[in-house]
C-alpha cells in the first residue's frame, strides 16, 4: 500500500513539474469579479499490451463546466473523425502494401496558447513543487490549455491545422481531419495521428512532427 501511494505521489509531481516547465500558468492574486474555476486530479494505471503494469499516470484537468460563455471561452466547435474515412484508408493501405503508423502527442494541450483570461484554483498537492503560495489569496492564470477546458479541442485543431499547412499538407475536402501531401495521409483523432504511406515517407514525417 505504501509503495502504491508513493507511485501516485511521483505521478502527481511529474504532472505538476510538466505544467511548470511548459509555463502553463502564472501565479496571481485572485481577481475580483471573475470566476475562478476549480480542477481535479484524474489518476489511472497504464498497462502494456500483455496486461502487465506499466506506470501510474496522473493528469490535472480543469472543471470546464464551470466556465462562463463570452467570459472565459467563446467558440468550442472542433471537427471529429469520420470512421468511413478510416476504413477507406486502411483498405487502401492493405491493397497498396503501405506502412501504417500511429503517433500520440504527449501533453498535447500544453502546446496551446490561450487568448481568453482563465483563472483556476490552485490544485491540491500543489505544494509538492511550489512553496510560499497563499492558497486563499492566489490562483493560477492559465497561459496554455488544460484538458477539459471548453475551448481546448478547438484551439488544438486550429494549431495542428496551421502546422500541417506549414509543411504543405492540405485538409481533404470531405473530411478536414484528413491531411494529404503527395500520397502521404495523416488522419487526426484529437491528439492521436494515424500516418499512412510508404515506409520512408512515414519515417520522415514522424521526424518532422517530433521536432515540432
């Protein structure tokens, strides 16, 4: 039991350090006449494909349902994957003997700069990485998105869309979640990407995305 608690503590510290290192927030005085949104910890155990324990994972998420429209968020629309497109691409890959690879963007939303002013309560266990903060007088002003923030999916898609345009990928007309460049296909599903093409092209695109 003690070792399990230590594992969860280390997972929470890793998440808090990641937020700190990526400049996700500023510590500020609690503003007057502004809603300060609360947060919570979501913890889960990750397993390998064979069912063996891999690691403890802790993620700090904001309670987006407490946000106020036109105050700390506006548009939330984000495109979703058409599974018919996925089926066609998999069939094409099988017929043409193309490589299929998958990428997951780690802490994807921490790459997103926020335009709105979003204030969040200092989360529990924050003192594990930051000291000298008065919890009653201070809060966190988010500079970047957190999971479950209402506008996070929208801002993420626009960010990815701009990045792919810069490397000459164009969204497919019937499904803008599919990006195409010279028979290289990237299918976006939130922060997961399916890349389909010849082996060398897939490897090259993965290197480009990893650099970003």
